C-alpha cells in the first residue's frame, strides 16, 4: 500500500494544504467528541443525573445545537474595551491549539510535521495561550476579567515548569525529542528483558506521569486549578465578556487543547499509536495507529475529567505553592533519578 | 410576682386558690439591676418561670446595657428594635375600602394608647433583649423616647452586633442613635421618605388595592358564631 | 457626536448616577469590587461591596434589602392563623421551622398547650426541616468551593426528606402546617416507615459528603484557619446555631432554653461543638448536626404518643393582651418572635429576630485582610438565607 501511496506523491504545497485542512477539521471534531462524551455523558453519570436528552438521539447532538446557537448570536464588544485586543484574544488561544495538533503523531507517517524537536515545539506553542488569556483579561475592560486574566497568567506560567521538567525525564529515557522517536523507544524497549509489552514510560516515569497530568489540569484551567474561571466567584473570569462566536472559540480551544494534551500524554507515557504485539513499522498502523491513539487519549481524558468533577478548587496562593514547592522539586528529583538510572543501566 | 406599673399581667390565674408562683432568680436579677441603676429603673415585670422585662429611663440606656453586660453577665446580644404604641389610625386595615366608600362606614376611633409590660408613657419605645448563656436567662430592656426628639444612645460600644439593628430601627421608626458611626439605610433605598413601621405610615398595599373585606360564608355546621373574619383570597 | 460616542457618553453618565445613588460612601483607594447581587455564590440577592488592595480585602460591607418584603408591617394586618403563611417564607429551605416559634408564642399568650401527639409531630417536622435545610448547605458548600458534584448529590438526597414533608403536610417547601393549639392534620398511613427509610438514606448521604468534601484535603486547605471568629465576638454579634458552636461555645436552644411545646427532653441526643472557630469548624458541625437530626427523628418516630392532634381552640382566635418572646434553634440559628398582642384578632407588633441577620452582620469584621476567594468560603460557612436576612 505504501507503494501505491508513494506513486501519488503530491507537490509540497498540495500536501501541506491537505495537512492543514485535516488539522482545521480535526480540532473542532475532537473538541466535539470530548465535549459530548465527557462533559455531558460522563459528567452527568458521575453527578447522578441524565444530562441533555433532547437534541439528537439521547442528546448526542447537543453540542452541535450549542454551536449553532453561539454562532448566531450578536457580536458584542464592551464599550470601553480595546477592540483589537478583545477580538484577537480568542484567536491567539485557538492558534496555539492548532499548532499543537501539527506535531501529534497518529502513526509513524500520519503526522502533519514530523519534527525532530517535536515535544519541544509542542511545549513551546502551548505556552502561547497565556498571551491570549492575558489579552482577554485586559481587553475586556472589566474588573472581574482583569483579575481572572492575571490569575490565569500567573497560574499558566507557574505550571509550565513542572510540565517541562516532567517531560525532561521522558526525553532522557527515550534519548530523543521527536515524538515518533519517543513512541518507538517505548515500542522497542523492554521491561527487565521482557519485550512483549515494550516499555511504556508510565511504568518507569510514574512520577513524571503524575506531574504531567497535574500540570495539564492546570494548563487547561480545570478544577482543582480553575481559579481563573471560578464559576462561583468570578463567574467566568477572563471569559466573562465574551459571547457568541468568540466564546465558542474559547470553549473549542479548551476542549481541543485537552484532547491534544491527552494525546501528548498518551504519546509520552502510554506508547502513543503503538500497540503491543504489532511491529512498529508494519502497515497496519495506518488504521490501527489512530484507533489506538484515540483509545489511549480517551483513557487519559477520563482521568483528567474525573478529577475535574470531584475536587474543590485551590485558592490562588495554594495553587502556586503546590506548583513551586511540590511539583517542581519533585520533578527535579525525578530527572535526577532518571539520569542516574539511565547511566547505570 | 412583682410589677411596678400598669403593665398588664397575662398570667392572672383563674383559680384564686392557687398560690401565686414566684421566680426568685428573676427577682434577684431585677434587684441587682435596681441596685446598679437606682432611680433609672422605672419599671419591671416578671412572668414567673419564663421571662423578665425591665424599663429604664432614656438617659440610662447605655448604663443599663453596661449593667446587664458586666454585672449580670448577659454577653449574648439577641436583638434591638422599637415598638410604636399608637393604635393604628387605619384600624386593622381589614375593612374593605369598598365598604367604607360605598356604604359610608364611620372611620374608626383610634383606641387609647396603652403600653405593654413594664409600663410606658410615650408612643415610641426602644426595646432590646440580651441573654446570659452561662446562667440561661434573658432579659428584655425597654426605654421610652419623647415624641419630639426620639433619640437614644447607641449600644455599639457594648454589643458590636447592635450596629445593624440600630440601623434598621432608625430607618423603620425614625429613632436616632447617638454615637452610631454610620447611620444609613439598611433595607430601604437611599431616597426613601418616611418611617414605615410607625403606625401612622399606611400599609401601601392596602391603599393600592382594597382588601376584599367581609366575605359571605355559610355558617359552620353545628352552630354559627359571629361572622367569620378569615377572609381568604388575600393578595399581598 | 457620532452614535458610538453618544452611547459611551450616556453610559458614563448612567454609571456616575448609579454611583451617586449608592448610599454608602467610600474613599477610593484600591479597587472596589461588587460581589453580587446577582452571583452564584451568595445565597440570593446579597451584595457585598469589597474594597481590595491587590487580592486582599480591606473592607467588605454587605448591602442587604434586595428582598425586603416588610414582614413586620404585614403581620400587623394578618390574623394569627394567616401569619404562618407569611412566616413560612422567611427561611424558605426549612420552612416549617419558621412557623414553630410564632405558634409557640401565641400559645404562650393564650395559655394553650398542644396535645402531646401534636408536640411530638411538631418536633419531628422541625427536625426534618433542619435536615432539608442543612443538606442543601452541604451541597452548596461543594458548589461554592468548586466541587460541583456534591451539589447534585445533595439535591437528589434531599428529595427524600421533601417527599416526607409533602406527604405529611401537603407542601414540599411551604408546609403551612402548624396551628395554634396543634397541627392541621394527622400523619398519613405508612409515613413513619417511609420516614425511617428516608433517614437511612440521609445518613448515607452524610457519609458520602464526609468522604468527598469534608474529608477532602483541598477542602480542608481552603477552610481551615479561614474566617476565625473568637467566642467573644460571636456572642456580642449575636451569632447563633453552628456559627456559635463553631467557636467553641456550648449553647443549643433545644437543650438549654427549650420552649415548652417541643419534646427534646425526651430524646437522647448530643450537641456538637468545635473549638477552632474557622470555616471548617462551622461546616463540620453542620454535617454532624444533620446526622444527629436523623437520629433524633428516628427516636421520635418510634415514640409518638396517640391522642388528638389539636387542642380545643375557639374558631376565631383572639389572643389575650400581653407580650411574649419565644426563640428556637432553627436550622440557620436562633430564630425568635417577640409578639405584642392587644387582645385583638391581629398582632399589634411582631418583631422577627432572624438568625441570618446577625450572622451576616459579622461579615465586615471577619473579612478584613482575607483574600477574595476566602470571602466566598466565609460566606459559604456562615450560611445565610436571603429571606432570613431581609424578611
């Protein structure tokens, strides 16, 4: 099959365009899937209620209905707001999400940009969303938004460090920054000589996995780290002045980013698109890869959303203390241990 | 049972043969207050086994609070408010305006003003209640206020919780509390005129919409009493 | 002027006019933040004007009165039986509890005692209203602090209690069941067994809440040491209920000054206190009180005496002249009625002493120097109902 596809080699601009279109379609679709499955069905089940039932069979089309509702709303910009900053903020956040999807591999060849510094690029672009959040908070000309934006900025910056440090442990063990390389390192690795299950890094890097998930929870401003959008306090924080399509952009970006981060976590720790028993270079991965990755993303997302629906939220200073006094030292210890053990074995 | 004034006693028992119960604890309470305040303790009333009322003169309001707090140990602040003893010139406001207008009923003569327990000479009376949690007893204090200038000392230095109660009493009755740091409206909007809980302030809902009034009901089976006054269909 | 700058100019004028209408004056240093009146965190339309210095609160002034309905004026034109309808709506989550002190005050003036069966059932319904009220508090605590799921569990499990109240009285939220001299009706058949089941379910709910919320580390970090109220301040502000017991003061009106007409002396139960005085203490006590209330109801259900449900009262109720004060330990705290009667069909003056009025008046004192999220935690733990503050 690869022969057939090779003979179809399109021009560079055509293949790039195809990849961008795929990314553009993928982002809202994944947000939709995550939203429906977790936000409506799983959350309702955990809260012992039924959730939306009207739109579509068993309420499955609810998000489409919500999307249509948002799109047809009036485009409001507050009087005193800085119009350019206000309008650009959601787009900046969405842009960082779209960039994140460009390096996520669904199989060895199904990736939009197979960068050698894949994970480094991913972490870098994910931090662009901070700019968008600060723009939203300031540009809304609203005290609540400002407070929410500042809280969010502080939180996002604080939790990037644990995320990066947790990833460093994985990189040391895999020996490469490329995401495909990390998957292959897990596939070809072995646990104490037993190579049947490969070596998913969640086993050796369990500290890193925990830190990464906590940091992801904070990057997505989900409870217990959702001070910036604390519903019962600031009522929406930096998003409070946004309505209609702009709010939809924030919403989309949040869920799509959740999907992307879950994908990165699955790639780094659970083996990504690789399934134990199937050789990494086999052609089955053209179909199996995305399916396997999707399953692993659902598992990680379940954990993220489960924590979201259960825990009360941290206060801002407690949140920062958690990051600086606990997660970062723990991550540094993890790196030290990984480096020592890597050299020793 | 001791009462110093014309305050009516609700527990005048039917059988004269029953011994009149006494309440030594509460009587001792009144006596110790009298020792503290002397002539300023103008009236008192005890319902044995139940409650005690004490009336002080207006100028001794702060001193009385001090006495109950420090001498009697009543450190728990219950509430502070006022009573307007003027019988309402609108009667019970339950006679239908239609009846009055259509049938030309006579406006009611307001009944003479009679004060309650522990007596009282004026129309407006401030009353407050404090309790002692250790001794499990509470005391209600009252003070008369002159109509011309209804003002009294604030109790905030003694009981911090009196702040909101005094604000509410001021806006509802028009009683000024001397020494209150911030006497502004609590419930009513900033530009409200009048003092709603005074008896001569009409209940505006009944002005706007006449009360249904006497409703024709069938006599209850088994003998009819005087006319039923429980008009259903109240819409307030 | 273009249309846009016209609008901007008008909105500026409107904002300045609104500021002038505000009848509290503040010097403007730092930022002034309005928490409310529309806000998911405050239990209703309460507005807190907080002056901030960064994230710390310099002063927090509650502005109440958005729900003031003038009850004390309205009672002057209501006959005594009609007042219970009014008074149901003061603390609307535990409505039966509002009627009880008023009825007891009227009974005291009339020197009527309700028959033992009525007293017993009155106490049962009183405790059921306490459970209904405080189980909502536990759910709401979770919602305000971010753990939304607990709120749903609270609403789901509270239905069992509301069903029982509805079966007995006909109304889930506003029973209007208490009458001078007894109760309106007797209990329906099978009610006792069903209520036992409901109490078991509520105990399971309390265990669940303890697991998911009170025992949660994040919750404890948010509430321990936040909003400490020392006992002297609590007494001088007249705090009551769990707010008072949370500061270590062992005072419960059901045990210490129970008005005749409720049968707490026939039940074996415990008063819960906590020495800390912080938000955690108040929340924890309410959880324990809910459990205790279920045990009280279970004991009472097994020992209801038989007999009439209503004493002999005249059809037209004219309460003799006098004054009476009755206070009971309502779910929110101490609620009392000071009834002044002139021997007429309607009361002469009723002073309603509601618990939340005093509980909220302590907010300016307790919120000095805390962070903004802590204001929400403190408000949540003080637990007020707007109808109780504003009457």
